[in-house]
C-alpha cells in the first residue's frame, strides 16, 4: 500500500464515520422533545455533513476514490449503533448520553489518525479543526445536560 493509499484509506474511514454521525444526529433531533437539544443535534448533523465534504476534497486531492458511505465496517459504526439503540426510549437524557459517547469515540479516532506522523499538513489542519469542533461540542454538552 502506498503512502497515498494509506492516507486515503484513513480519510475514507473518517468520512464513513462522519456519514454515520450525521445520520445519528438527524435521528437524535427527531427523537428529543427539548427544542435546545433539537437545535444542538441539527447543528451537529450539519457540522458532520460539512466535515464529510472537507474530507472528500482531501481524499480527491490525493487522487483516491471517495467512499460513498455504502460499506459497513463494525469499527466505523460502533459508536453510533449505541445512539440508534437509545432511540428505543423517548428519554432526552439517554439520547444525549449516547451522543456524548459517540462523540468521545470520534475524538479518539481523530486523535489516532492525527498521531500519524506522515500526514500531509493540509490533512492535519482539516482534521485538527474537525476534532476541535467535536471537542468543543462535548464541552457544550455540559450545559445541554441540564435541559435533558
């Protein structure tokens, strides 16, 4: 596997996770009753949509194929499967807690990719910005927990 393929694969993995998180947040927004939480989840879904487009551009810049989000791998969907399971309840707090768990897993995944010393600077900048956005959302959740 060449360097470009390796970076492309890592970015496609993050892209798949972004698709999954976007879908999870949209579903969360449908399930919660609190308007503040609905807005938070809808905003996070939009962020993940935007993240996906940034990652797609980066993958394309390496001349690699972009995953269309159709492949299903257990590790790419593990965190958000828990969120989907929480939707069997109508408890805002349970949905929020599962979203928090999914975001913590996302931060860990970003950190793993960012630990790769051979990442190009353009990739590093995009991923650090996205990871920091996810981390900021986790910090914001402390306020949202009061609404649940």
